[in-house]
C-alpha cells in the first residue's frame, strides 16, 4: 500500500479493530510501504492509533483537522514522535491544531528533529519557538526555494508571534 487517505471519519471501523491490529504490529509497522498518510479528522478515539499507519517509509503526513476536545498532551506526543517514526518525511501538513504552548513546542521540536535534507514542505498553523524560527531563517536562500518550501502559514507565524 503506497497511500492511505481517509475522507470520512474513521468511525466506520471500531477502535477495537484498530487496537487488535496495533497489538499485531508491535514488532514492525502494519503498513511498511505506506508513503502518504492523509487523515481527514483525528478524534480522541483514534489519535493513539495514528502510529499504527506510520513507518520509516512514510514521507508525507496530511492531517487537516484535529477534533477540538483532544488532549493537548496526546496531540503534542504524537507530533513529537513523527521524526522518529518517519525519519525521511518530505511533506508535513497539520491544520486546526489546538492552541497551546505545549503544541507550539512539539511542532517546533518536530521541525528541529526532522531531517532537513529531505523536508520539502512544512504546513502548520502553529507558532514556532525562536530556535525553530532561526533554523528557517538560517537556511540559505537557495535551500529555501529549491530544497525546502515553507508555506505562508509558517512565514506568518514565525515572523510575528514568536514564543
């Protein structure tokens, strides 16, 4: 499987199904060839199961919506794990993130921990720490335009509200 895009809620499958699959995928990823993970909405029932879909082969993560009642600590933990679970991420797109300093720190940490040689796009609607901002600003102009593309979300939030 090369890509998984969930266009509706994962409510079609019960959490018990995913829990059963997760227990079988402890030693190695359930989908080792999955390149792109696109989830429409992450809910509190399914956020602990997102790692089930990720592997060293995953190069793109797109999550446009996070349910508003999610634990900020759980969301931050999941975000912080992305560079470890997917060390060759090229595209990261996370929107509707909860507004909280712990999320801001996790997003910044993810950027700092991610392989900057592979990162091509970074779409997040979260402020970055000064250290993460400095990394973006410190990239040579040629890298910013050819090797790494940071969208207006990052530009807006890194130029104005620094933590």
